[in-house]
């Protein structure tokens, strides 16, 4: 059965699909079986000769995915069938090696270790795309640090800001995501080794039978090293923090990218049109309306951001798993993990493309900023006039003046000057009415974000 | 990219996969395109001759799924590319017919109608499996209407019940699910026809250009009839109740099946062992422990029940969709709908197999019921003794007697008789201490559930 | 501890708070205890004399809420303590009556029945507010059936529509919500009567001890009638469909109102300004920016719509409850039910106020519609020109003409006429370029929605 | 309106209620207003004299919570009304000071900073309770490191483990929670200072008007120091990572405690009875069944664990917030944050009590372990016999022997010895059949967990 992403704009066409399809999972599980054999051979638990046969047989092409799915139905996980298929393949290569496949092991060690492997691979790709996104946003923040635009709160123009601050805010979020991703990717993805119920007993038993000195605890370290994963302090069949930590990363990354996309969607509305998505042949086309250029990258990021937290919720709720292995909670982790990783990988790729190619229209920003006349700086005028007229009177005067002269800063300045005989000059008032002059700490905010970016990179 | 369900015990191996894979969706979307052409031909909007070519070309094998996925990335939905592929295939058959493909239509009409088609198909299969489950549970309820067992609340033995009541309760839930499923399947799945933004303008325009009399509103009725779906009162691009209604069905069905599975999991625990899953070669096998027979059907149902509500949540949240078509909410509906339907279809099939083959052990039920001595009927003893001794004294006496003689109903009866000189006879007390005599309205409850079952079937 | 809604814009100040606060729940639970006593007296299980005392004592003021909360901590539910408090209050009135309090009953019967009572009360208020919302939207749909505006898809102008269609779409959604609400309110809210573990044993036992003829099944009917709730077919301790049905109503209602709010938020953006919220003193004020009038009603509805589905999710997931009463799932239903009902009640009230007072600006709609020149009717032009020029050529011509003459329909008409010598007249082209002439089935759509509204009311 | 937790077993009676009720939030918001005034006075923006009056007036008792709720309805947040109330209270003390209240500030700065304050306070209490839980679990792990019991997977006995490993696993989870909590509590809770739209413009403006040198960026540092919160690098109105980080902590802590509770619930089942909750007068009482002692602490933790992730989901989804302040997403954060913190604080307190007083029954563990005869060590027997008999034959022999002699290790040993003439001695077989001898790395696992505990404390 195929799933090419035709129902998943969140990741279709971004290359995230094959990273996590059945073949990728089979390959990862086989990698784990090989790593286990290698580790056991190093410790003298199985003969070196068996490793070569196992490694040669451990190729996805030798495993029938339909047999695995049937096996899932029979045993509730794919490993029993996988081990059967792999053992058959090994036997065909080296009869004696077959008995060393999956020695002392259990389904959960294979699946959890494979999941961690895939997390590492996918998160590393996401890291690259977040890095590219961050670099593009840093450039936008720097270039537009003094490009004034309207800040909007609850959909309404509030006060001026700059597009540099906007981009710096996006950047800050992306760096938050990058930071949390790296922390988990680098230290939070342990190999899983516990045996049937987390005591490592069969691994120890086979070690003892083989007269191998080192205990299974060091097996765990050697095995993790083979996989390039963190060595687990304890078997974690019943302690699902690694999945939860990945869930948190998925939520944070999809959240910060979703914020970026949400703003792009607003700013590219026909009536606002302050930014536009990068043009590309065919992109954003409509089946019915030839003139349309839809903000599809932002849409696809937004749709990912809606779906990732519910997938992560399943991972979080699966922490509550009774017994040494639960009947249902463990099994609920795999598909949401795949979905979550895929959507985040797709969103990060799309975000990098979006940030890289975002078109910015400073003229339109200025035009929009002028729409409300002086109202967009009324916070400033209030601050300035209140000491002169009193809070209530200044508010009343301001409201009246805006109603009459809003839209023409010149007229407004004169009207206000007339209201406060010994007050600010028309000149002062004109300055105060210039949105570009009321962007607060915009420059410092951009500088801080850029500094953080440099330190992160 | 393949997804054979190796990460989805919720539906792997149940036949639910191919019902909703890419091919199934492409076929459904093509069915919709053909139905649209047929309806337009009937109303004289397009020539009859075009229909044959469109129908002939509308075969999944003619559509490249990878092209669709690329199209999703370019336009955020698969229809633009699908129409391109289909048009090419039609042109190869009948050059003139090509221009009548997807006439006046829009992506959302195609996807939403296809989704409703698939909902109908899948829900009909689920109906069959729920029916089979209900029949099996009705039989269990009837056969075991007087098989006493411990009712458990907050994990502790509470009072006696019968396994018939237990099965009747499961049955009642399954009939609730069946009822809600049918209501939505029969009346709640409308075809979608709105055109670019829900005004039907292009459909009308083409009708006018063709000199066709009937307006596009009747197109909507004819189109729905072609698909065997309900005729929509209005275009529903912006009114997502049909998806929400399906979400509710998915949640209710997975919930009632999850309840069944949760009880089976408890009752088949090694220490309880009152029921067991149907045996089948290889089913429930463990990769490490040859003796184990895991309750895999119940586990697979339970894992579905954990994941369906979060998928439904996405559907519910997607109702909040700005504009005539939203940028992200609409796109978030497809994959969770697929996932939810698949998991519910898998769970219903597994539940039918589980109910059909469930092994019940009345002897073990009796043995467990006896574990707490008379404590399991202490509610009854309290009721009986309180009028004689007063509430406080009877409670104290009961507690003391249980502590000393709990486990032996005979001794307990005599001890209690001694405590209340002019009270109940030892004979009476023995009767009261018989758990099988304190099962309340068990019979009537079973009867009512069976009557409902007969009326539903 | 107080919760006045200061963290809950979703319902603060709408009157929904006191409907569901601790006092309301205590009152509902007391109503249930009184109804049980009345039903038992009617059937001769307890003396009539006891009822008067129980009814007199069953007043929230006699129950200490802090004692209840402590009782919750001791027993995981408030009923054990409530019964203690109530029994004390009854004893103070009539010593003999005290023993008839809560006779044969169990915590779950009280809480579930009380919850259903509150659902009925709150849903009835929601019904009224949805009715008011529908009436206001029907008026808007009728008045503005020919007020043209831009339909927007993926944030971009797509084709023309009318504000009447927009309002009709909102109305259609609200009527969907109303329909589902009524179905559940009228038939889906059963009283709960099961006794300790769903067998009704203690109710039967006390009936037998009193020599009362009728069995406890009829107690269930009489009890339900006392409460004005549906009579349950079976005890439903383990069949949580009633909560799930309410969950579905909460999701659908918050979804359709959230859609309305989402559109209002877009349309009231400073740059779009096609609608505005009803003005009221202080409403929408900002602490920092005197000029702002924030769309607070829509914001408060939107925030409810974000939170209701996650609350409903908990209800759905609580269907999976092991045993005759689960340890955790049942207990997870109460607060999400309260939250969900409160937020929906708040949202419905706010929606009624919003719909009632919505200000519509047809001039601004026209101005926005003109922003893209003829592009907003390019779908129509494509349909008209393709037969004359061929699909590719007409698309190319159209794109070129729009690029040069977009914004001036007159120039555009002439340019297009020049491109197609024997084609449409300038007159025809002008007509085609009039957005108001390309609103499709707007009138019929409005009519259908209004008819449905009349039939529903 | 009161909420004493009568619907919230997750936290009722644990002291978590008042930490987060309306009074606590009002106090925190007032603390923030005072801190802002202090910081501005330090930088010369407002006169020192104003601070005393503001601090004196900033007392929850001076604020009418109903006025705040009305204010929420008018403005969608409580700060506009709070500032009004506070200003009135200040004016009553010192007329001149009133104008310095909330100077240059905005609602979001107050609410977000107050939320972070409350997070810090609550998480610190949670830390203490997790510490107490960890200490109790460490003791259990140490004492029971060699207390054998059955490990269960998919509800069935799998292989032996020890209760020490079980407790070590719980401990490992609790330490994971503690670790993540501390990281966020110590570095992840920034004060919020951004002004109307995240540019700090009004703070700067007032600073300029007061001739105060230091810029508003240092205001942010001084303000944070006053509150004892982390200094924000940037205004974070649009970067909701702090809430997301708290969400992750809530999920992880509730997850690891939920795992502990889930196991206690299984192990305290009537039929299993290996552990029991600490006894306390009235705790675990049933309203109907005098004999019951319900595992209420575990139930209350379990119910929290079901509800926390959905609350966290709302926080995660609220990261996607359009504009400089969104219309709905921001407003959706407050109540779920309160709920999530309260439930986690309740769960941690209950978990500490549960761990502290947990009763362990090693004899029952041994008895349960013996239930399946030698089957619980069949993994070991397979490993030992396979080299002698071959995999298939040994499996068959084992299955046959277990069927005949399961339950009596002595008979089983002899039967197996007979099957393998030159194989293991009866002595060896008896050893292999002793569950206590097949607990793998139990000791090392416990040691590692205890070492981690010592290093964490």
C-alpha cells in the first residue's frame, strides 16, 4: 500500500516521506539487529563469524513488508516477523549464523532503538533546514531593521514596528527550536536495551553460556556506541522520557515555524500584501482561478503545525504505560512518531524555502501604516499630551482630532498644536506623528537576535 | 513510498489498509470527476460523448502518484495535478473530450466528495463488523446471564455481577456505536459542490454557455445522486459539519470498542484469567518468551482507541477555518480522516474476531469471587444487618467478623448469627453470603440489551 | 477558592460561570438525591415522611464545599462527603429520615445524573443563544443577499461572492449545531441508576426488605421522570456514550461559532474593514492604545473554539474505562465537562451579541473587490474566452491584459475585445468584468438557508 | 463563583488549589505591577515616591474580582480592569502616584510575567514533592532489590524481575521529570517586557520624557531581577517558547507519575495484591461498600495524567499566534496553564504520599510468581536447552513438560532431565527454574538508579 503524501501537504514533495517509510523503518530495525550482533561479538557472546552473515542478510530487500504487516496483526508488533525473515535470510548465507540472530533480545529493544536512530537522522535534517531558515531570517532582520510597518494586535493596527523586529522575532523562535532540537538530538536519544522485561536477563544468560566476561550492562554501552546513540543509564521500556523529549521538540519546532507561517499568511493577504511567497513555476496555482498565487508554503507549514501537537499528545499520553510493557500504549507510539517527524521535517524544509525567497514590500508597509492617520502613534501622543492636558482631556482631544484630521498627519499636527497653546510645537507634533520615529527598541532587538544567531551558528 | 501498517497494529493485517491507501483515494477522486461529468451531461452542460472518454480514462493506473505528491507540494492539494493527469489521459482517448474534464470545478469539490465516498464505504464495512461483534456479545450475554463474577470498581472487588451483565454492557456500547454510525452514514455524508468559492458560479456559467436550462443547484442534486451520497442543501466548503459528524462516529465507535478491549485486558491477566483471547496459530506469540499468549486483539483495539480521538480532534479543530477556503485547516483534515477511518475499521474487525472467539472461564470467575470471603457481599449484609443492629454497630460487627472468618462463608454465617441473637438464621445468612444470590437486576439487564440487539439487527 | 473567569475570556461575564460553579453542582447533586428519595417513596421503598426532610435539608447552603473538597481527596469523588453532610442535615430535621438518604445508591449514580441535569440546563441556554444568533444571521443573509464582496481562498481574492452567502454559510453552520444540540438534549441525556456496580442490587435489596413490589428497573424510570431526564435502557456506568454525545455537541457548536468568529476577525482587520463588532462602552478597549477597538467578541469565541475540542477529547478518551468503574477515566470527565459546557455557553452568548450587532460596510466590500481589477473574475473570463481562443492562448492573453490594464475594467474590456476580433463585444466584456454579475447561485443559496432557518425555528 | 476542586480529584485537597486561584493570580499580577514601578524608579523613569503608594495599594483585597471578570468580558483580558482598580487604590493613597501605575505597559507584559512567577512558585513546590517521591522510591528500590516478582508484558507474566527494579524504574522516571523541571524552572522562565507590540516604545518614550538615561532594554533586566525571573533576551509576545517549555515539563512530570500510578493500580488489584496504598482514616472509602479500600491516591494521579497532555496541547497550539498579539491564541493559554500546573502539583503531592506509605507484600509477589510453574523462566530454559536439543525440539519438549508438570518446579526439573540424557543435571535444572535466580542485571540496575538519585539530590 502506498502513501506518497497525497493527503499530506505537510510533507509531500519535501523528501521527508522516504526518510520514514516502511523501507526506512525496516532498514533501521535491521541496523539495530546488526549492531546488536556486532556488540555481542565484541564481548565474545557470539562468534565473529556470525556477524558477517547477519550484516550481509540485513538488507531491506530481503524482507517482505507484507509478511511484516501480517506479523503485526499476529503479534502486535513487526519484530517477531522481522526476526523470522532475517533469520531465514541469514540461514541462506551461513547456516550456523542463524541461531545468533536477535540473541537474547526482545521486540522492544529493536523498535525503540530503531526509532531513536530515525529520530537522530530526521532531526539532523531538520537542524539543517532550521539553520537555513535562521540564516535567511537573520538577513531579513538586518536588512529591514528600519523598515517601518504596522504592528497588529487582535487584528488591528496597534503601534509601529519594523519588519526587522518581525523577522527577529521569527528568528528568535527558530533559534529556540534549534536549541531544544540539539539538546535532545545530542544527549536525549538513547539506544534501548532491556531484554524481555527490562532486566537484561537473557543477554546475561547468553553471555554466561558463552563464558563471556563482561556483563550485559557493558553490552548496552557497546551496543549504543555501534549505533551512535547515547548509552542508556537504565533499560527504559517503562520510562518513556526519550519519546516525550522528542515530542517536545516536535511541538516547539512546529510551533515556531507555525508562527512564522501564520504571520506570512496574514501579511500576504490581498488587502495587506506586505510580503509574498517566493515565486516558482506552478507553485500556488489554483485549479479554477488562473490569476491566483496562493501562499502554499505557509499553508503547508500551517497545516503541519495544526497536526503535530495532537501527534505529540499521543506520545505524551503513552508515557502512562502499565507493566513492564503495556498493552496498547507502547504500540501507540510508532505511527504518531513517524507522523510527527515527517511533518516537522516537511515544515522545516518548506520554512527554509519560504524564508529564503520571501519577497518584502516596504512601500506597501508604509502605505498600510498610513491608513489610520496618526492613530497608529496615539500611544505616543497620549504619553506626550497627558502631562500637559491631563489624562482625560488629552484622550478626549486626541480622539476628537483623530476623528476630524486622521489621515493627514500635517493637519493633525496643526489641530493638536491649536489645542495646547503652550504645548508642543507643530514641528514636535509632526515628529511624534511620524510612525518611523516611534519604533522603540527596534534596533537593539534586531541586534540581540542577530547576536544570538551568530552564537548559535 | 509504502505504508503496509508495520507501525500500525491498530489496523495492520485487517484489510483496512487498502481501503484508504493512495490508490483508493485516487480512485475515489476519479469517481467524483466521472460523476460530475455524468451529471453535467445529463443536464446538457457537456456533451454525452465526453463522458465515455472521461470514464474510460479515469483509472488509477493512468495516474502517477508521485506526480500527485509533487503536485501537492506545488499547490497544497492533489487535485490540480490529478486533473492534469486525467486530462492527458482523456485527450489520448478523445481529443475533444479533454476540455470537459473538471468543468467549472474546484479542488475542494473533488476532495470533499471523495472523502465522503470513502467514509461511506469504510463505515459500511465497520457496520458489518460491529454487527458481528454485537451478535457474538449477545450470545455471550445470554449464555452467561447467570454466570457470577466479581464486579470491580477502582480495581477492587465491589459486589457480584454476572458475565452476562458484563457482555450486555459491552453490547449496549456497541449498539450505541452502530446507531450513531448508521445515522451519519445514511444521512450525514453529502456530496460537495460549491465551485471555486462556494457560489457555484462557474458551474452556472458553463451551463449558461451551453444553453442548458437547469441551474447548478439541480446539478448538485444530480451529482450527489450519481455518487450515491446525500444531496447537500448548500455548498459546505465553509461548514465542516460532515467531517465533524464522522469524527464523532469515529470517537464513539473506538470508545465503545476500547472499553471492551480494556475489560478483556484486565480479565485475561495471568492472575485473573477469567477470559482468554481466541487461540490462533502464531497469534500473541512473543519473540522472547515461548510460553506467552498475549492478548493481541485487545491490545490492537486498545491502541486504536488511544489514537482515534486525537485524530478526531484535528477534524473538530479544522471546523474553525477562515475565509471561503482556509489556508491550513482544510488541508489538515485529510490525513487524520484517513487515519481515523483506518483505525476504526481495524478495531471493528479485531473486535469482531475477539468477541467471536472469546473463551470464558466460569470456574475461575467463581474462584476469584470467593477470594474475599463474604466481603464481596458486604453491601448486602450492611443493608440487612443495619435495621437490626443500627448502622454503626452492624458495620463494626461486620468488619470484625470478616477479619476473623472472611474466606469461609459458613463460619462467617455462624459468627454473624451469634452476634445478632434474635436476628437472621444461619440459613438466611448463608443465603445472603452467596454471591450468586446478589446479582440484582442481572437478568432484566441482559434481557433489555438482547431486546435492543434484536431491534437493531 | 474563587474562579470568576479572570483567566477565561471564553466565558467570563457571560453568565455561564454560576451555571456550573461548585454551588450549581452541589445543587444538582442534591436534586438527584431528592429525586431518588421521591422515586423510592413512590414505589414504597422508603416512607413518604422521609422525603420531606430530605428535600428540606437538600439545600446547597447546608453543605460545606471545603468538606466536599477534602472528601474528594479522601475518596476521589465528592459524593461520600456530600452524603455525610446531607445525612447530618436531614438528621437535624428528622432523626428517622436520616437513614433513608442515598438508600441503595452509589457515587456514580449521583454524579452522572447531576451531570446530565446540568447538561440539559446549559444546553437549553445555548439553544436560546444559537437561536438568537441564527435569527440575526438570517437577517444579514437576507439584507445582503446581493451585496457583492470578494470570496477569499488561501487568503487571496478568488471570485466574487455576496455577504448574504457569507452570512448564509454561517447560518447553515449554526443550524447544524442547533440540530445536533437538540437531538442530544432531547433524547440523549439519561438519568444514571446502577448502584454499586451496575446491577441495581442494593436498590432491589432495599425494595425487597420494604416489601415493595416494583423492581428496581421501574425505579430507574420513576427516578428519571422525577429529574426530567431520559430513562436509561440500562445502567451506563461502563457505557459512556451520553458524555460522548455531549462532547460531540460541544465540538460542533464551538466549531461553527469558531468559524463565524474566524471570518469576523479577518473581515475586521484594519486593512479589510468590511465588518466591525458592535460598539459598546469600554468594549474592545486597550490598556495602552486609546484608538483601538479590538474585535473582542470574536476573539473570545475564537479562544473558546481552540479549547473545547481538547476538553472533549478527554471525554472521548474516558470512554475507555476498565472495570465496572474505572480508576481515573471516570474521574477525568467532570472538570472537562464543566469547562466544555461553560465555554460553549459563553461562546454562544457572545456569538448572539456579535451577530446581533455586527456592522457591515458594503462600500468597503466593493472597494476591496475592485482592488485586483478584473482578476477576481478571471475564472469567468477564462470560461468565456477559452472556446474562442483556446485554453492556452486565452490564459496567456488574459494574463497579459490583466498585467497591463488590471484595475480599470473599462480599459481591460477594450484590450480584451481587441485581442479577439470576432469575439465578445466590449459591452459583453464589461458585463463579464462586473463582479456583481458573477455571484453564481448566491440568491438560491441564501433562499435555501433562510428556508432551513424558518423550518428550524 | 467558587471552585474548591469538587470536580477535580486531580488536585482537590492537596493544597494546589489556592496556589492558582483568582486571588493568587491577582496577587501575582500586582507583584508584577509593583516590580515594574520599582524598576522604573531605579532607572529614574518614575519618582521613588510613587513606588511606595503603588506597593501599598497592590493588595488583592483592594481589587474586586467580579470587576475583573466583567473587564475580561469587555476587553478579553483582566489587566485593563486591574489597572483601573489599582489606579483607584493608589489614588486613594497618593493622588500624584496614580499616573505612574502601569506606565508604558501593556496587558501582555503583566499577564505573561505573572504567569511565569506562578510557574516558578508552583514548580518549586512540585520539585519538593518529586524529591520526596524520589527518596521514598530509592528506599524501596534498595530494600527490595532482591525481592523477586513477576515482570508482566501485555498483561501476562513474562520473566522474573525484582520489586527493586520496578521501583528503580519509577525512580528513573521521577528523576527525568525532576531534571526537566529544574532546567526550565531555573533558566526557562523569563519576565515579559515588550510594551504594546513588542518594541518597548512606550517604555522608552516615558524614559526619554523623564530624562532618564538608561534605555528600556536595561529596564527589562532590572524588572526581571525585581521579579526573580530570568531576563528575556527579546520581548517574547510572539515567541511562546516559555509556555511550551512549561507544557513539556507538565507532560513529562504527569507522565512519569502516571506510570507509577498505573503500576500501583495493577499491583493492588484484588487478585494481584502485591502492593497497597498507605492506609489513612477515611481514605479510599466507598459510599456503598464498607469493605473496600480503593487505591485513591493512584487513581487521582492517573486522572491527572489523563488530563495534563490535553491542557498542554492547548499551550503548544497557542504558539501559532498571528500578529504581534493574536486574537484567541494568547487568550487560550491562561486557563490550561492554571489547570496543568494545578494537576501536576496535585499529582506530585499525591505521588509523594503514595511512595512514602506504599505497602509491599513480598510473599504475595512470590506466590504470584509461582502461579505459572516454570513458565516464567521459559526464556531461560529455551536458552539453555536449545544448544542441546536444537531450537525446535527444545521448544516442543519445554511446552510438553510445562503442560504436564507446570506448577511444580521439582517435577518439571526431573521431567526435563529425563528428556536430555547427557544434558543438565536435575540440580542445574532446579536452579534454572528458580525465578529468583533469573533476575538478570537487577542489582546493577538498582545501583545505577540509586547513584543517579544521590547525584540529583
